[in-house]
C-alpha cells in the first residue's frame, strides 16, 4: 500500500503532538495579537510609568544638592548624597528620633489594632448575643466620621488626662497610641469578621469537646488559621499611623516626640528655609519601613483581602 506525502506529514505531526516542544503553534497575526492581548500590555506599561514617575522624581530631588524642586525637573541631572547626611546632622530636626518614634508607634498600634480587631471579629462571628447586629452596624456608622472631626475634643481630653497621668497625656507617644487604638475597630472588624466566617465552626466544636474554652480556641487555633487577615490589618494599620499627620501634630509637641510625618513637614514649612532635597531624602528613607513590611507580608495580602468576600 502506498502512502502519500501529505498523509505521512499528517501522521508525523499527529505523533509529535504529544511530545513537548515538538509541534509549535502558528504565530498570530499582529492585528489579532494586539486586539486580544497587546493593548493590555500597553495599558499596563502606561499605568506602571504613571505609578513610578513620582517615585523617580522624589529620588531625583533627594539627590539634588540645590534644595529646590525646579532644578529637579531634569531627572538625576545632579547626583549627591549630602541631603541624606544632613538629615542626621541637624539638632533642630532630629530625624533619627522621628524615625524611631514612627517605628515604635506604628508597630505598637498595628499590634494593638490586630488584637482588638481579632477579638471583636471572633465575638461577632462565633457568639450570638443580644444587640449583635446593632453593634456591627454601629461600628460601621461610627467609622463614617473620621477622628479629625473630634480633634478639639481629643486635645482637651488629652490635656485633662495629662494633668492626672502625665505619662499618657499630651505630648506622649503612649497617649497618641491610645488615640489611634480608639479608632481601631470598625472597618478592621468588618474585614476580619468576613474572614473569620470562612473558618468552619466545626473546628471550634471539636475543640470544645476536648474541653477547650473560647480563650484557648481563639489564641491556639483560630489565630493561626486567620494569619493572612491579621497580616493585612497590621500592614494597613502601620501604613496609616506612620503617615498620619493631623492628630500626631496636635498631640506631639516636642520635636523629640514627633513622628516622621510631622517632622518632615518642618523642612518645607518655613517660608525662607525650604529644603526640598532634604525633605525628599527623608521621604525616601521613611518609605523603607512600609515597603519592607509589605514585602515581608506579601504572600498573605491577596488571601487576606479576598477570602472573606466569598463566604
């Protein structure tokens, strides 16, 4: 029996189809590629350039010894690390103290926010009590009014507390942390509540059969299962407190007690002594904290933000 050339080629192609890399798909025409995929690449490149330009500009400004933003229009035309050295040499601007204050306040507030939010979310998710629905709604409604609206009341309250307990009153880091923790619930509780609902209640029931109480179940079982949402809330809390300006500027008065957000403003607040180069250098170093924390918790972020929404 004779076999035509076309049939032999088809047989070889069919035989090689199961071998990886043996048969290559034909390239799509450019118009079809652009219509299906290419335009998305262009949009991604444009968005990436739009997001990276402010970062490149502030880095260029921090390396510009001129001290103005106008001379930083030509990116990286001047290159000097004098501004970074100036940050730690000015006694009127204790950048090192600001950095440590921000780190301490941010980490303590983040830890407290995670603990308080997790306790509230566990209570609403696992317990049934009178006023449960009303409390959930009240938390959400209260968060519609930012703490900035109560700035005067918070200031007077901190002054009164400081007269009795100076350690937690005005011009103290502990006092600012307490103010931040006062607004820690609300959105964080709702975010955690949705994630806690994805954990099967049968785990709690099995632990109760073995004699475990709510405290043991919460600290030894549930917290390990909801680690992604804890990481997300902690990250968001740290970023929010480290960049908060209004309450920090009202409560913290002495330069040694202030945070980076308040302290860096002094470099550009004076009319005749604005130094945008030093300000840019301080902003670049201040960004190291949230970026490092974000990279460390990156694997938890997607799961922590999306798992609670599919219940």
